[in-house]
C-alpha cells in the first residue's frame, strides 16, 4: 500500500506528460486543462481511498481478521505499483488510469469499507 501511495503522489505531482499523451498534437489549452483536472481528480480520489484502507489496515480489522480481504489488498496494490510505475515511465494514455483506479484502488477500498461496515456497524464477527 505504501508503494501504491508513493507512486500515486508522484504521479499527481508530475502528471503533465501523461496528460499530453491523452491529447492530440494540436490540442488547445482548455482541452489540456480539462484532462489535467480529470487525472488530478482520479489521483486525488485514489489517495483518499488509500487513506481509508490504511485506517482499516492499521486498526487491525483486515490485517488480523479477514485474510481474504488482506489477499485482495496485497494483490491489487502490488498490481497497482507495477502498473503505475509503467504508467509514469512509459507515459501511458491517461484514460488507462481509470482502469488501474477501478481495479487497484476501488476494489480493495470497497472491500475494506464493506468489512468496516460489517464489523463496526453491524457488529458481525470477522
């Protein structure tokens, strides 16, 4: 999760090349700004979801109580780290980021949130 967070913050701070990869060569400034805001929003949302996951992980809910969610988290964050490294180094099209976001940030965060609701809200045992 830490590697995923570091790569996401790095991409947020240096996203110009990836934004340019999304646009045609003769793009306007408005198109660039629209894609820049879109990518910045996605990266910011990923950071927010990672913070939620860190809270659940460090509280021990998923670390000690739910091995299946821990496996999902390990798998998706390792995949995200590799994919985001390629995304940054190979300057992928920024539209591909949404696939990485959905599968590698959304899925583990959703499972963590459902675990938190089940354990804390519904008082179910893990």
